[in-house]
């Protein structure tokens, strides 16, 4: 799925370039250079996050029991807004805020000590139900704008990212030898980086459309799991506004 998202976005980038009547006018100054402030609004998809595994222990009948849970997120929907300023025809800075959400399917198992026999636990499989995973990220970017024609510009960007993650995590508890599973929302933030490309095509003095591909990565410590990987390949398209 990750490769499919990236290839579809790249194919769209090349399609816009190939169909643009300004593609051959590489020596001309892009009209967008006279409007240095830009706003991009995108919707798209993010690659499937890695599975998250947690473990926990509990005391019952004078022994320690244990539980393990595994959460499998699906492909995430993406919404992204970027605001930037081009202080030279080919150089600028930008800040993008992205939000992703994916559904999470969980499974769990518990080793429960016996109330009548020492060191003879019972292993049970549990339905951890479903939850969700949300990421909100701030991406700071240095931007290099490469004019392809009067109305088409390819932007290459990269910089640091700050990612906040909220993840539903199964919590296994045992009461009177009966295990139960509750979903607990855990959250944390971490630093990372982002790099990518954006292709915009203006169809008027101030408005246009575009496609982007970005790879972002960050490591986040949750209460039940250290160094959870966030980010991944993100791709989409939408409105381009120039002021």
C-alpha cells in the first residue's frame, strides 16, 4: 500500500507536467514568482502505520500474571494545510499542519494464574475490540521552487517535524479470575523530519491545483510502548492559492 500511494502521486505529478501547455517554456519566469505568499490545502492518504505491541503484568492469587496486546492500524486518511512565503523566486520557507486518522483492530492474550494450583496459569485469547490512531504534525520546511513553465512549479522541500500521537491501547485487567479488556487512549509527542515534493499548476492569477508526496518520520514514547514510529509516506492533492 505504501508503494502504491507513492507511485499514484508521482504518476499524477508527471501527468500534470505532461499536459501543461507551459511545460516547454522553461526559460520564462513563472507568474507565481510575483505572488510570494502561498497556501496549499490538501486531502489524501497516509501509509499504514506499523503494528503496536504492548505488554503488562498484574498480581492475582499471590502470583504475577501477564497480558499482551497487538494493535494493527489501517491506511490513514490525511488532511493537510501549508502556508509559506517565497522570499526569492526560487527559495522560500513554509509550515504545514497535517492530521491523519486510521481505525485500529486489536487482539490480546492473558496468562492468568490458577486460584488452586501454583505455577499453572491459564492462557486465554481476548477480543480487544477496535479503536483509533490519530496523528497531528507540524512540518517546518525550506522550499526550493523549480519553474517548469509560466504556470507550473515543482517545489522540493524538507525540514524538521513535531508529531503528536494519540493511540487507543487495550488494557487487560482480571477481577475474580475473569479477564476484561478496556481501551485506553495514550498520547505522546516526538521530533523527527520530513522531505518531499509538490507540483502546482495555476489556472488563474491566484488559484490552481496541485499534488504532493511527503515522507515524515518521528519516534514517540507512549506510556505502554517506547519509540513508536509515526509518520510514513503521505500523498494527496488539492487547492493552491497564491497572493
